């Protein structure tokens, strides 16, 4: 059935096929051309999306750079390394609670060995230098048992857990108990 304005409505012939059709309609992808019919408006919308995306990426990079610079300046010790799988990067944990998702491009085996030794021998982030590329940094990891720091090219971003950490237990004053 045709409705004015270019819309078509299909009549349901059989009740049992209704669910199959509705599933198809629900999963149908809406194109930008259908949502915004005027070419100039689509162009402007795409331009705004690109602008916002670049701003968010810039902000994340600045935050990550600041966190890495703080870790290297304070010589915060590495507490552990959760090795990554082929589809997930490694998680680097520091003593102060900072967790970073690190995708290694070089020296992957050496960093894993260094992370395993972090419990026995102090390991820290000695120096950080931003590199050209999205979230890429040159990292120098120093250890007390090595003469020279280990130089690594890695993609770094803050690790956001699906399960946030539990809040610390309340003190007696906060609970309204006796002092």
C-alpha cells in the first residue's frame, strides 16, 4: 500500500510471519542519507562529527600523556602486568592504583618478563615520549637489575574496568557510630 510522501506499508498476510518481518524491520540499518535527506546538511553533520571526534581524541591523548609523565616523574613502581591475549592488549598496573591498557609494538616478550619480575625487583617507568600516531608512546622501563632501560613503542590508553572498584569501608564517624 502506498501512502502519500513516498512511504510504503506492507500488509500482513499471515500472523505467523509477522514476527519474522518485525525482526527484520527492527534490525534494519538507517543510513545517514535516509535520516538527513539534504546533501548540505549531511555534509555539515559529517564535518561536525569529525570535529568532535578529533577533539575527544586530542583530549584523551593529553590525559594519557599527563598520566604517563606523572608516573615517570614520581618513579611509581610497577606492581604487575596482566599479559594480553591476541585480541586484547596487556594491562599494566602501578603501585598507586593506575591501570593502563598497553598494546606493545616492540619488545613484547621482554616487557612480559619484566612484568613478571616486578614482584621481586623494582621496575618503574623511567621516561615517556609521545610518538607520532594515535595513542603511541615511546616508553623506557627501568629495573634495578638491568643496566639500561628497556625501550618500547606502545599504544597506551587508560584501562576502564567493566566492574568499578568497591568503595572503601566507611569510618565509624561516617556511619554515625560511637567515637
